[in-house]
C-alpha cells in the first residue's frame, strides 16, 4: 500500500505555478478570468503581470470570445473559471469562436468533478470531458495532481492548439514525480501487470493506483495506466495493454457516458474488443457532501475498484 500520510495539495496550485513560469518564459502568455482569479489559481500571475491580466467579470461567454480575439492577435491566452460555468455556460462560444477557427486558447475549468463537495450538483461539473472531447481541434487534459498540472500548463503554453485543462478543487495526494517528462498524447504505466488493467484519468488515478496494490495483496496482478491526456488518447498503450490482460476497468470522476471510459471503449471496440467495466457517475447529478463521502457514494474508491476487478476476473475466467 501507498503511505497514507502522503503530502496533499490542491491541483490548482500546480496550474498557478505553471502559468507563472509560462508567462515568465513567453511575454505573449496572458491570463483572463471571470471574477475567480484566486479560486482558480491565477492570483500569483495576476499580481506579477497585472498588465497581462484581464478581468472580464461574471461573463463566461465574453471570457472565451475575448480570449479567442486575443489568440487571433498572436497572444497565448489562458481563460480560467469554474468548469460548471466554462465550458458549462459558454460551450457554443468555445465551439464557434475558438474551435471552428482553431484559435490558440487555453481553457482552464477548475472545480470539476465531485471534489467541489458541499457546493452540490449545480457546481459539480461531471460532463465537461464529454463536452470538450467531442469538439474538433480541442485537446483535453486531466492531471492527477498539482505536479502534473504544472507540467501540463507549461506544455500547452507551447502548443498552437485549443486546449482544455480540467482541475479539481480539493487537496489531493501528490504522487507523480517532478522529473518525469510529460508528453502530450502519451499515457503513463504506473504499475505493470498481466491479469487485468485499471485505466484512469485525473484525480481518480490515486484510487486506481491504490487498488492495484491492494489487488496485488490478494494475488491479482493488475496493470495500472494513467492518462493525463484524454484527447488525443494514447491508442497504442491501450491496445498494447488490452492484448496482454484482456480485461479493462476504467475509472473517472465524471459521467461514464461520453467521458474517459467511453473514449477507451471506442478504441477497444474498433481495435481489440475485450470486456470493459466503467466506474464513474452513472447518469446521475451530484449532491452535497464531503469529497470523501461523495467518492464513496459513487464508487470512485480503491475498495470499489478492487471489488469490480475481482468480479470481472471471476466472470471472464
């Protein structure tokens, strides 16, 4: 098992560090926000580069259209808000002004998933992966922790593609290594195995990795794969693992319809059909509670992953 006293930090802290470094490296990097600079991790950028920070107020549709215009003028805009509002409130503007015109805008949706906790269903954005991955030209990212969020921020600042960076609110374990290189479009093998594969993205990866170690204690050799890039998805790694273990469990802090698990099953159905069990929110809205209570209620825990893995192995043996 992984040590329970591991250091924790909000993912937005890594985004804030990455944005500040990106701006120090490139004067074309600018920041835009919808009255949520501190909440979304943009505070340090705003304080160091006030002349490159644009506060549009509570107006997410305006946020992304202004960002698109700035990108047209060769700026590298990072537009941040809560994911429930952006992309939730301004998807049509993202589609038409950014993606249709292939503008180099970086959209950062903070407070995504169940980790918003007591704020409840209105603020627990559980559909954003589905909304954003369906858009042509859009890249989609979900870091596992603050260290990975910093790496992704620096990486997308150097691309010319529309990008969506999904961030959670709560403090999460920091378990990725600062020296590990992040490459857009590449998945990461966290644990080798041959009986079943657990595939995950975002904060769900911590639970997936714990489940892999628990299964090992129960005599089950599970492979654990993490996908910080949801689009473009690492098809090669997915198919490679499928041919070896022939059983998949996907885990995400998101609706299972249209989300990461759906993306994985699309690859598998086309290339190497095997049994897949998806763990996530199943056609429900969220509700108020602590993040721990909500993850337990919706089954996004190491305990439930272990249970589902054991059931799948028993069923397919």
